[in-house]
């Protein structure tokens, strides 16, 4: 029995293997409407938090995300704080570790993606 494999299939396989081996890609995703503290996640720098919030009553929305060190429970920093408006954004982090997120939500639907990125992509990052 002969197996025929296209070049495209081989290329896709190599890209997937490289991404998995390098740890680049989505680590965790969280979404909801309530205020929560997420499960722990472990990341290797550089990495980003890609966040978005919206809702039916933008003038009444509240959305805040804080980064917490999962080992000590200490507040590392504020990722975002939106008052009376919806929004989205990306925050870059340069320190590996084990973290969790504390999300405070008022009338907001939110989605957060934690993703490891390449050093080359991190150099292209521009805060907005």
C-alpha cells in the first residue's frame, strides 16, 4: 500500500509541530459575564492577553482585569479597566510564570485569550 502525501500537507504538519515544540499559541481562553478569578495558567515569555468586552448597555458597563501571581496570590498588575464603555485590546508580558486573572464585570460579556508569541512578534508589539 502506498501513501501519497501532498507538499501542502507536509508543510502544515511541520508548522504545527514547530508551533507545539516552541510553545507558541493559545494557552488558555476564558469568557463569561460574571466577576471571577480564573483557573491558573502557566506561560513562557513573551506572551499576550487579548481581551474584549461588550454588552447591551455600554454606558453602564464595567470591566476590569488584574494579573495575579498564582504562586503567591499577589497582584502583579492591572491589565485593563473600562468604565461605562465596551472595548478590546492586547497587553504584552515579558515575564514567564504561573498566573491567574481576576475579572470584575458589571453588565459586560467578556472574552480573554492568553497566548504565547514569538520574540519576533513581541518586537512588533505597539501599545495602544
